[in-house]
């Protein structure tokens, strides 16, 4: 019979069968977690959901929390929950395992959570800060268009003068 092997999951797919190995759910990602990790996951999700309107969805190996853009995500592992909080600054705290530059204006702060009691301040404060971050950014972008043009002109002018003086 005609068919093919899926590049990602290595499963054999018949020619007329539909296949989407990327489809996953929160339940599938959290299935098999220990009781402590499940409690921590539930508390983390409840805390984030209490912030307000947002989209919570599973994507590949992560559970994403986003408003206009993803502000944090969770990767459930067998021994811990890997939480990545997107902030405009690197965090310096004992809970933070590593910090990576995500873009020009964002830092990905990696945290490991192993117990429900770890989902409290300052972690919840950082999550709330990340949740609110898009509001501050869009408010700044909504500024006066004439002022934006003026700033662009000033930057170009400054760039030209520094180039000439060299």
C-alpha cells in the first residue's frame, strides 16, 4: 500500500489518512507528572489565568500563555516544570537558572519549579509583570505620530554628523 513515514513521529501514515503529530493538549503534556508537579502546575495555571484575558494553549512540548504575544510558557519535565518568563530585563534571583536574550527588548528568564509552594512571590510578581508588559509597550507606541517622525529625523541627522566627523 502507498503511504509515507512521518518525519517527526516516525509513524507510518496511509495515503488517504489525515495526520497531525503536532497536535497536543495541556492534558497530554501534564499526563504522567508526579502529584507535587501536578499541584504546582495547577497553581501556576490558576495564578496566570487570574491575571485577566489571555490565550492558554499547548504547542509542541510547551504550554503557552499569551495576550498579543507569549509572555511566558511552561515545559513540563519529569522532575520539574521549566518556566520561561519573557521580561524587558534579566532577573537576578536565586530562582532564576539562566537568562537568554530573546530579542532586542526581551529576556527569557528560565526558572525550575518542583513544588506548589514555589508558585508564590517573587515568581507570581514576575509573571504579572510579564503579563502587563504588552500594555506598556502599546501605550508608548500610540504616541503622537508627529513626534515619532521628528525623533526619526533627529536620529538620521545625528547618524550623518557622526559619520562625517570620522
